[in-house]
C-alpha cells in the first residue's frame, strides 16, 4: 500500500497525530469526562475539553486527590504483562479522584 505523508505546518514541520489520537479511542460522557481506551485494553480517564473547569475564566484547579484508601488504591497500582495483571477494575459509580479548586 501507499504511505500518506503527514500534513505540514506553516513553518514546514510535519504535523503528526497526538498519542491520544493515534492509539486511543475516546468517549465523552454526559458529565464531561473523557474515557480514552487503548487498543490493548488499558483505559485513561480525564476531563473532556467541554468540562466547565477547562472553560476560560473557570476556577483554577489547585489539587487532585486520587483514591488511595482501599483495595482500589490507584496510586500504588502497577500494571504488568499481556493480561494487565495488577490493573484495578473500576466500576461506573466508583470515585477515582477528587478535584479541588
């Protein structure tokens, strides 16, 4: 097959897709969360660009506290291998982090 060359920026440098665009499928929830699903099954959770905290003039984020008080300790989590051993299984209603403004 043919290989498509990347588009060029105005200064002549190639524009490549971001890692998120290239390797993840992104889903946005109704409460402005972005769920990025990697082709290997790992998920990344973040704020969608539409989230009120990312709007111009929004309150400044001063801290993020991740869940670390039980068996689903996200700070001590280490994922290894093809079967993702050590990964935390998160349910839709699980609290993952608290954001302070």
